[in-house]
C-alpha cells in the first residue's frame, strides 16, 4: 500500500477543491468598500501539507477580496501562549489568532477576545455542533470559531498484529482489551506498546473522560480541583502496564510522540498511542512497505474524549473585527476546513468537511477510524478553568511524570494534583 502517494494525492485534491471554492465566492468577504484593509493572520500550522493548504486559502481569499487582504504570519504552538500574553498587553495582537480552546479561556475572561456572535455567518454557526461551540463560548458570547479537533487513537503495526493473532474489530476498543493485546504482543525483548508521554497531562485529562473523570468543578477562578478514582484511572492503568505487565516500554513514557515512531517502524513496538495527527508523520516517515492501521476508539465506560478544538479568534481591541470574522467564515467553508484538516490529519468540526475528507481519501490510511473517533468529543470541565494552563505546566505535568517513572505511588500523585491547585489559583 503506497500510503505516502495516496495521502499526498488526496491532500492535493482537497487543496485544489479549496482553490475552486475560494475563487468562486466573492460574497464571502469583500463588502464593496473602496477602503483597503490588511489583516494579519497568525497561523500555527506546522506540517508542510497544512502550511501549504493554509497559504493557498489565504491566496484564494486575497484574489477574491482585493479590498480585504490577509497577510500570513507564522506562529508556533510551542510559544503561542506567552506570545499572546505579550501581544495583548502591548496592543500588538494579530487580527486573526489561531490557538486552542483550552488556552483562550483566560484571555476571554480577561476581556482580550472579541465576541464574534454578531459577526460570524449563520452558515458557520449551523455547521458546528452546539457541544463544540460550548468549548469557545461563555455567557452567550462566542470568543472563537472552532476549526479542528484532535482525538487520541491506537496505531498498530499490521504485520505484528497479524503475526500475534490480534485483530481489532468492532466499533470500539476497551481498555481491558488494549491491556490484554499489549501483553500478548510483548515478547522477545519487544514491547506490545510504546507511548510517548513526555508531556502527559493533556493525554491523561482527555482519555480520563473515558472513565467520567472531571478533574475540576466550577468555572473561571472559582473552579475547584476534583481528584478521585475516575481521575486516577488512566495513569493507574498506564503505570500497571509499564511496571506490572511490563508491556509498555518505560523509556517511551519519557519520550515525545515523535520519539517513539522509529521504534514503531522498527518493530520494537507493535502498538503506539498518540494524537490522531501522528498519522501524517507516519505517512511521511515510515519505511517503504510498512503496513499500519488505526484501531477503533478507546472505550472505558464510554468513548468520550475532550473536544479541545483549534480556534480562530479576534482581539477585542482589533480595528477590523467584521472583516476578520469574514475571513474566518471563509476558512470555515467545508472545502477549506477539509484541506487543512487533512493536512494536519485532524478532525474538522463540521460534518460537511469530514464528509469531504472521507470522500477524498476513501477512508483509507485510517481515516474512517480517525473520523469516527471524533463522534464522542465533548466539552471537558478543564476547558472552563482560567488557571488550568498554569496547573497543567507547574503541577500536573511534573507529578504525572514522576508517577509514570514509578517514583511516587498513586496516593501521592492524587495529593500532588489536589494540593497543587491551591498553589496556582490563590
């Protein structure tokens, strides 16, 4: 199966489709005003395919809207929060900001983001499910347009699965079955599972929703941390697989998602767990002839995961809020959202864009399972917590790292997660 060729041809088809859509819709932005406006769009796209698709969308917009031009500005996920803090405080924020819902809560609460509810088109509002709008809304105000979603999925080395007689069928994969499969696949110095958890918090909180984990009660600065059995279930299971079953390579728990890919390609790991966007890296980096697959969505008591969409926002102090919202509407069109979604191997927030990806790819290379994994994405409590980013970076990440290195026990982990909230939210 020539995955690289298939994926790039399909992505090219979507970019071409986006170009056709952009060139034919002058009504999406240009209001007929003779005053020329230039908007700065800070994009966080980093995959080559996504950067190309995003720049193509900007070019199509500019060709169709001579009086509202968009300047592409490259940003980075690694520094976007600190950069936005500086930009908002200095009044230099770009006209259109890419970020994610969990990160913009604090900025919205501090009044830095414009309410887009009166500016976004009804078409855009109707295309996104209310549960996803809830991740970027508060008190009737909409602070961003949600664009792309990530889920955590299990990738498998098809040859090793077949050799061990492991077959993942059905609509979901239970955690118990994952554990059993990983044990079965562990032999001869090779591990059933490699899991890059160098930055574990987002994974634990997202997959914790499989077991109804909340982690927080309340919103804003009044939120209270909640750590009990459901919240500790995912780290407990991972720790047990690593140190009791010995089916997870402990070293992989200290690595990034990208770091475990060579072991996956080389047969050291039969399975890996990661964000669905890792599929793009697999397509680009896998050796010729490497056969892989995406397993059904993980399930505990449910398949729920947090909907933490990428977002497009506008500064409250922006001079061109209306025009910025028009450009956001344009990017939210199905053909455009599908192009960037396929480039990043992420799940578009609109059904029309998901359908476009399914049609363009034929569901191959794991796309059917990837798109299905987005069905149970919903708002998580932590997304309404203003100081969640501080708790994540200063408390949860180091505590989880210690636990996954088997340096502290589960009770100590719970205490650190609980007591640390008071330190960052005082």
